[in-house]
C-alpha cells in the first residue's frame, strides 16, 4: 500500500466531530430511500471488507455490488465508466475514505444521499512506519489522534486504514453500518439490527480466539512484507516489523534487510509473512538469507482462489493459525 493513500487524520477527526455517518449533501430529503433491484436496497461497496459488512448486515434486504473485483489490488483501483454510472444509481454506498483515491473521487461526484464512510464509525489510530520498521501508535500531541500528518511519509505518523484486521474495531464499524442501513431503509430496521447483533457476536468470539491463542508465545515479533497489521498487533500486544514499510511492492534497502536478519535472530523470529495480492520476492529473499520459513498473513483486502478461506472469518482463522505457529504459541 502506498503511503500517499493513508487517510488524513484531520479529515477523520473532522468527520467524527460531525457525526458517525456522513450523508452527502446532494439531497435535503429525509424520507426513506426508494429501493432499486427487485425491491431490495441497491448497495455499492468499495472493496471486500465493506462488501462483507453490507452482505452480512443487509441479508436478504440488500443487493450488494463491489467496485473492487476479486484479485484486483484495491489501492491501485481505476474505475470504469460503467462502474461510475452504477455508483451514481446506488441507494446506499459504503466505503473507507482515503484507501482508494479513485473511489473517493467517484463517490464525491456521485452524490448518493446515503453515503457512509467507515472511517467515521470508529476511532482510527496512528501507526507510524518508522525508519526502524516498527509499526506503533503515534505519540499523543494534544489530541487522541496524535500529531496530524496528511501525507503519511515514512518515518511519520498517519492514520492506519486497516481497521478490519482488528475484530473488535471491525465490530464497532459493523454497529455503525447497521444503524445507517436502518436509517436508509426503516422498513427493515429490525432485520438489520438482528443481523448486526449476530455479526458482532461472531466478531467478539473471533477477538476472544485471537486474544487467547496469542496470549502465551515464544516471541511477540512477526515480520511481514506489508505493514497492514498495526491494529492487530496493537490489540494483541504483538510487534509488527515491515520489510518495506507501507508499500508491499517497494524494494527494501540492503541496510533494512541486514537489520531484519539481526532482529530475527534476537527476537527468535521463525517466519517471514507475505500476502496473496502482492509479490513474495522480498519475503523469500529475507527468509533464504536468514534460514527462516515463509507463510501467508492475509490483509484481507480481497478474496480470491488463492485465499486461505472463502470469507472474512475463514481467512482470519487462517491468519490466527499462521500467527500461532510462527510465534510459538503455547
């Protein structure tokens, strides 16, 4: 993921101050949304984690399409004109502002009344990717978000958008999505509430599984090509070390590779993780140089035939199993 795609903490803080759900100003109407496809609410989601929420919470009352097709790297998505037209006809749009610039632009132009930015439904944290590679929460400078950095430069703090990799934080977003769907479609509010409660219950159970499974381990450090796991690491008291920082496609410096070799020995690291939608070249190079194993830790930005699971929960369980094995869970 390129650092330029990180969400501006200024924008997030401002959105949060205005309220949980941001509705576009194209219409002052407050009446229920007219339904599109087959009497169902026509929902457009920006990429898989948003699509999953919409499908799980909306159930039979929504028809969900996603702008990011399986196998496409979400951060570099370019929209077709047909997708932009489809977006403009939607009853409800769910996205994560700052993750996909092309999507942000199209959504702003579409002006759909019920437009929800998931970043406003929870508190985003700043995980800086420093020169030593550590992903950690930023120092506080007068507010809960830490110092503001709209550019996400390496070595500086920026709001981490990968909130779905923390089941507890994802559950917070799910609650906000449930509330916003109920407002967009009051007729089916009870069903959305029921589905939201069921999803939150499953996410809470997943959070418990991660907490218990990673409580006692030989090491607390894991190495990954893509520094997408800041929330997960913070939630379960782990230390994420990114090979190339925020961009999984960039080449790490020789100094960084040497540093990681030393760290791997010191911290008893056994495994270098790579992901399904990006090159595994750097991970395998580091593993060969240090005699380490490689494995997949999936940032869950999309489900493909290479994914270790068919949905969010199956892939997260696979991630937990990989972490337990790599960290030496007891």
